DNA sequence: TTGTAGGCGTTATCAA
DNA sequence: TTGATAACGCCTACAA
């Protein structure tokens, strides 16, 4: 490893001078500058980030801590944030917690102590108290459906409203017997004010039904499963096999919706002629599947912009009260609804 | 920020003792140990990674430098590598170069100087000489279709053989007029030994045709476009509109194949009854699309295991001659072929 | 315009 | 069993 000291020795200057040159300090004369730069080039110098960080306290990187990168939604979030952060002059360091509380704490600790100037963090197991303990004052933006705190800026997703919108659209197109994938039935009054992402979606579904004079009934709720293609596919196939009478499926996310589309194809059910399907998220895959997916699509670029801007403001010392941030989103009508 | 010195003061021991305790050094007595740990807990201490790295030279992290995270193939690679690296006790730091030579060099420099003990790197713009200069001796595994060097372990993809396999399968099912998405026509003899990933695939296509007594002709080659859904969709729609007579499409990757499926659906062409489609990669999306995709599927877990194991061996001082590594892969027959 | 020197938080050697 | 102490590579007053 070649250090500034090596360059200094080689160029016949002090190590401090090298540092100044590499920081474009104007007080260094052109000849010295050139000489140092030439040597640095020749020795193929690259700065030691640990040393710089240790000394300066700045990393010029932001941490993005997600649960995993396995699902398209997370991937698109990660992609959009990386791209925008880069435009703002920051490296993005992506880390996954794999839904393990230990990993979460460990990663936050590492990140807190160094590696990055701020964190965009999607919590799973940790509660706000624990998060605060780990984050310990480091600038942060939370990606969370719930805004159970007033300690951090939080990117919210309009779950209730989104599912209300997709369900309402379905009903406006004449559907009367929608299924919801995936949750067990719960009484509307028990969940209407829930802070939980899933229950918010269930509540949106029910509110749309009620608004249209339909009373939600337990048969409409498909059992709780993973929010992924495979679970959704298996579940909907099972529903068709058991002879469930439905004319549409409201899905908790796009990935599930794509599994539902697949499962209906397995059963020879035509979409949208026999059954309509709506998703939630707006992942790219939904544009290109057959049939393409009607969904409540988030604007990922807007999401990334707002999250990163908020974080960088905090890094730069903004101490306004933490606030909730919502990205733009809208209903996108495609082929999966009639 | 709370440091070891703070703990030491609070616990009435030296800072060195704190370090020993936090490293589970057996020479520290139980009472001292407990006292220090209690204080550390209370002060919510977390280690400063920069300082540790600067001093010890070890990070316990590996860097994964990809071109982008926008396509499912890269995402699945990143996912699999992160998961396996974690099992081997390493954090994975994912970085994207966005196909910009500058970013590539910059990221490698940062990573070289610190942040991680080794790098899994997918080069785009940089040539081997430049890579070597940036990497500067840091343990590395290259993800690259070409093995133009004997300086690094390199994960190879069986491009020629893979496309040969998918094309041969198509022909064995009675197809006689396959299209190739996407490349311009090139004479077989000019490309059969190419080191380039794309030309290897084209060569595989042609070799399969020749083996079956079919002479490749320019009309079979769809113009060069991006290897993504949208380009493929537009291209195949155009091909159908112009009345091109074909009975199958060999795609350069799965993402393109999914775009082709979509484009054919746009035109009312049935798959596989009218046209068969094969992909290359084995991304998850191919399992669940309609129709599901016949493809030459890589075993991503095997890929990750081999890449990470090789890298960790190097980190641990293995100095065997660099070698080429190929992950398991196999033809997966699904619904998109007749 | 350039050099000297101290310290960022840790690890690790050596001595006590 | 524990404590001094000297780096690791870089940044930045301050001095020259």
C-alpha cells in the first residue's frame, strides 16, 4: 500500500504538502503541485478511506439498510436510491438484514460508528427505541409503513389509500366479489386505525367495499402467506380448486399479483375476462407480464429523491422537527382489469 | 461518539483492557470483564470501524462491484453472494459502477484502500491492465465472460455452450426458422473463437444451426439492442409487423426473452403453439411468467458459493495460480417451447 | 508557500 | 492479569 508519506519522500516534500495538493489547496505552488501529482500518479496512489474517515469524520457515503434484495420492490428502491445519491455526490452502501434482529443491530452499529454519514433504514425486527439506541444520533431516514415515532424522518407508503384506490377501481368496473390476497379476516373497526402496513391495506380494501355497499365477509380473505409469487400462485390455485366464487383479486403487492396471474393461468381462468387482478407497488415486472398488471404504482424516482434529500439535509445539520414523507403514487390501469 | 477510552475511564481500567475485553481475550479476569461489559452496554458503545480497519488492516467485508442493480440477473447474483458471504462470516458491500469508467476506477480505489478485504468485480469499461492498477494486489475475483488474463480468478459463464444448448433443444422440437435476439449477423468463422460474451452466444446459436444442417442467414438476426424487456418487446413486434417468417426466438438473456413473450402477446402470436421462445440465465421471473420460460439456467447459489469461496481463499493467502471458475447450469424446459 | 506536530480510535507489543 | 505506549494513514492548526 502506498501512502502520502511515500509520495512525499519520492517528491521531496512533506507529507502535509501532499495532502494539500490532493485536496487542491490553492496555497501550493504550481511546480510543487505538478511534481506531487506526477509522483502520486506514478506510484498509483489511492487514499486510505479508513484513515480519512477516522480523521475527518466524513465518509461521503450513505448506508442503505434493507431487509433483503430478493424481492423486486426492494431492488427498485435500492436502484433508485443509489442512482440519485450518486447524483448528489454520495456513494451508497447497501446492506441486508435478512430479517434477523441481530444482523440489524450489528449492521447499524457498524454503520453508525463509521462507514457512512447517514442511513436510510428499513426496520423489521427492531423497535424505535432499539433503533435509536443503535443509531445513536446518526442522521437517518426510516423506510417504514408506520410512523410510530417523532424521532426520525420517515418515508411512508400510502397503503390504506392505495388499496382503497385499487379496490374502488375494480368495483367501478363492475366487480362485486373481490378476494384479498393475503390476510385473514378482521373486523373493520378493529383495524381501521392500525399502524401496521398489512392491516392498513386490509382496511383500505374494506373501506372501498363498504363505500360501495358491500359488506366484507371472511370468505374474501385468502390465508396469510408470504408476499411473493410462489405463495400467491399456490394460494389462488387452491382457491379455484375449492370452487370459491370470485370475480377479482386485490393483491397486497405486485409480486403477489404476478403469482396470482400465474396461478389463474394454471387453472385456465382468463384475466381479465373471468377475473380481474390488481397489484400494489408499481414494479417494472408488472409492465411486461401477460396480461400486464393494473396497480397502484409508486414513483420510485420521486421516492428516492425525497428520501435522499431528506437524509442529506440532516447530514448537513438540518434540525427541523422530523416529519413524514410520502412519495408520489398513482393508479396505473393496464390489462389485468376489465 | 463513545470510545473505548470513555469506557475505560468509567470502569476505572485502562483503555487497553477494554480492548482486550471486547475481543474476549481470556487473560482478563471475570470481574474486570463483567464490569467493562456492563459499562460498554450502558454507554451503548459501538466500535469505530475506521479505526479498527486502519489499525488492523482487516474489515471482514467483501466488496461486490456490479455494473448496476437494475436488471434481475445482477440482482440475483447480488442476493446470492450476500447470503453466502454472510454464512462465511463476511459482510457484503454492494457498489454499482453504472457503466462509467470513472466510477469504476473510483470505486475500486476506495475499495482497494480500505472498506473491504477483497472484491468481486464485474468490469465493464476497464481493461485488465487498468483493473490491476486499481486493485493493486487486493484479493479479487472477476465476474466476466472473458478470461483474457491470468491475473485473477474469473467466474466464467458458459455462453457458447448455453446458447448452443437452447438452440439445439429448439431444433430438436422441430423448429427450423429461429430468430436470434439480439445481434447483427456475423460470419461464424469470424466469431467462433471470440472472447466476447455476445459473440460467444451468437457463435453458439450458429453452431447449433450448422450441426443441424441449417445455414445461418442474416434475416435471422434481430438488430442489436439493449438486453432488456422493452427493447426486446419493441423489436419483436416490429419483426412480426414486417412479416418476418420465423417459428422460434433464441434470446440472449431471460430479460429479453420476457420482452419477446410480451411482444408476441401484443401481436396475438401464441407461444408455444405458433412460436417457441428460449432464454438464458434462469432468473426467477422466468418461472412465473405466462407462459413460463424455457431457459439455460445458472445455479445462482452455486455461482455465489464458488465466487465467495475463491475470494476468501485468496484473502486467506491462497496463492495458487489464478483459474477460471464455472458455475453449474442446465437446460430448464418450461412452457415457452413446444 | 511549505513544514511541524498532534491526534482521530483502535490494536498489539512489551513491561509491570 | 493489567497498563503504558507506539503505530496505522490522514487532516489541519500553527509555525516558519
